[in-house]
């Protein structure tokens, strides 16, 4: 049971890191986003994708 809870906690932590990184990339100026190949509009909906 604790293994499952740890996996869920880790999945939520990873989703939070992914959300923060996406938010930070979206806040960059358009010129820099274009240079690094980041899409102009967010292509992913705001949802938590869990691996289970």
C-alpha cells in the first residue's frame, strides 16, 4: 500500500515540476521561445497526467 502511495505522490510531484517548467517557458519573450522551438500557444491542456 505504501509503495502505491509513494508512486502517486511522486507522480503529483513530477506533474507539478512539469507545470512549473511549462509556465516558465510560456512566460519567456516570443523571440526566445521561437529560438528554442517552444510552441507559440500551449498545445497541452492544463491537466495532470498520471502514469496509472
